[in-house]
C-alpha cells in the first residue's frame, strides 16, 4: 500500500468553494433540498439538525456497504459491530464506555504528545523552503497521537498509519468499490483488528495511562467480548485519523488566506480553540451525513418516506444565513457557534474531545513554529467529492523559524 496515496478512489469530481453556489441558488428559489447521486440532500440548518436529533432516523451505516458492493467478508462483519450501527440501547452503553475512557488525564497527556510530535515533525522538515503540510505534519501527527493515546506500541505506528489511511478512503461517497478495492479494504481491516488485539493484550499485561487500558476495565465489567473491544478501538483509529488531517488542512487553508489571522495565532495559542471551531463550521470536513427514515415522517413540514436515504449537507447547513450571520465569513469571534461540523444528537462525534486537543495543539504549534508561512498559490486541489472535504495538498512557503522556537 502506498503511504502517501491519501486520496485514491476513482471519483473525479472534487470538493471546492463552488459547491456553495448550488446551495445559494436553491435557497434563492426557496428550496430546502437539492438532488445529488439521485438522493435528496437537505440544506437548511433547521432540517439537518432536526434529522440528526430525531430518533426515528438512523445513520445509514448498515446499508452503506452493500450499496457500495460489499455484502460479505471481514469489512462487512466489522461494520456490523461498530458504534454507529448498534441498536439504541447498546449504542448508548458503548458510547458511555468510550467517553468515560477519555479522562482528563488521557486528554492532558494527549496534549503533551501532540505538541511533541508536531515539534518533531516541524523539525524534520529541516531547512526546506516549502512543504506540503497535508502529507507531512497533518497526516502524521494525528496518527502518532492516536497511537499513543490508544495505547498501541510505537513499533506498530507505521502499519497503523498505512491501514488506517487505506480504510479512511471508505468513508463518504456512494460509488461502488471495485473488487480490488474491496480486497484491499478487507486486508486492511483484518490487519487493523490484529493490531488492536495486540494493543489489548499488551495493555492487559502492562496497563498504562491510555484509552485502551480504561476500555479494558470497563469492557470487563460490562462483559464485553474481545471482538467488540477491538472493533471499538479500530473504529476510533479510522474515525479519528483522516478527519483530523482534514480539519487541520481546512484550518490552515483558511488562516493562510488571511495572513493576519495566522500571525495572531502564532503569537497567541489561546486563539486555537475558537479558530479550529470556526474553520470546522466554514469548511466542514464531514460535509455530508447519510440518514434513513425508519417510518413515514414529517420534518418541519417536509415529507420523508419510510426507508428513504437522505443526505444531510452539514456543509450547506453550516452556512445557512438563517442560522449564521454573514455565513461565508471566517469569524472566530462570532456569537452563534452551534455548528453541526461534529454532527448532533445520538451520534454526535464521540471523539470530539480528542479531536479538539489534537487540532488545537497542532495548529498552535505549527503557527508558532512558522509564523511567516505563506500559501503562494491559493488555488489548492481539493479532495474527491466521495471523501472527507479538505484541501488535498497545501504547499506552503515556511518562512523563517524563530530562534526561540522550542516546544511550548
Ligand atoms: C477532527 C475532527 C472530527 C470531525 C469533524 C468529526 C466529525 C464527526 C461527525 C460529523 C460525526 C457524526 C456522524 C453521524 O452523525 O453519522 C462523527 C462521529 C464519530 N466520530 Fe468523529 N470527527 C472528528 C474526529 C474524531 C476523532 C478524533 C475520533 C476518535 C478518536 C472520532 C470518532 C468518531 C466516532 C467513533 C463516531 C461515531 C459516533 C456514533 O455513531 O455514536 N471522530 N464524527
């Protein structure tokens, strides 16, 4: 598997700013949805939020793989036991178990490890004048940090990176996989599960201040089997790696488009939290979420039939002028901050505390290390439409490294 082939699938259309033109045009005509891939795409904040929080809808996790040609095999079996595909009572129990494992101590250690990895990766760029931050720091820091926080062995980092990159390509999109893609995804999930089982065995014999050690204790008291536990851990790896890379890419793209903002963050790491939230609202890596109605329903007066798969455009909702003043403007100080970039309702991103620590710490560290960074060409390539929405590359002029640039 090619480590740097981050965006391998075959869909040619790409994300970019012009996606918003279609949403604006639809709103101007008074429409609440557009049609894409033959499906209805809801675009209003109120509708998207209503579906996310309505228990009569379910995520389309169960039918997602068959639609893409995966009807049996390791990936299919794995998908059946992960968080998002469970019935409500089991789902609630598993979520409680996972969120209790993200303790204050785990998050504090994570912050330190993210800063260290970021400094090291910045240093590795050496004296290069330019670098693509997506395939270097933004790809590597999240997986290194997850490897530490989840209690994997550092010697498994490179394999973890490779398989999670391969599997990350599976999220989003409705185009059927080729037989070769399915074989690669199956191989990757088998290997990731083996790595998770190894982490579980290691942490059983040598407990540590990590998520897996805490999950083991909780799983044992709930009588949860090893398969489930390995599925949860691998779910956290896949759910957390590519999307954090995407959020870092979106945040950097936004800030380098307004160099004053970049320099402000370089000087004041306290700005990182609001900056990352607002970049998530504006550019939204988790751009579209598929949900299925479990009976005939009425959503704010919109009729949705039983079994209809609707796409929720978080991307459009997060720029709904009925919810956000001047929605196309990057404004980290805006008062209305309830964006849907981490979802909402029962499936709200369980990894949000981890995501925020990694994104905030990486951004603050990179900006302080390269305060004069510039994006010479603002027309960056975006990811294919079937994948998480973000710049696929950010070739940045790094500028001077301040003499006093040491770990914060
Ligand atoms: C960095 C930015 C991140 C963004 C923008 C993000 C976004 C989201 C969104 C929108 C959902 C809801 C999906 C739905 O409603 O169907 C979600 C769910 C989820 N996320 Fe994240 N995520 C991020 C990071 C992470 C991290 C770091 C982890 C793991 C450590 C993670 C693990 C998960 C899992 C397991 C779910 C499924 C939750 C459930 O079904 O109950 N995410 N995420």
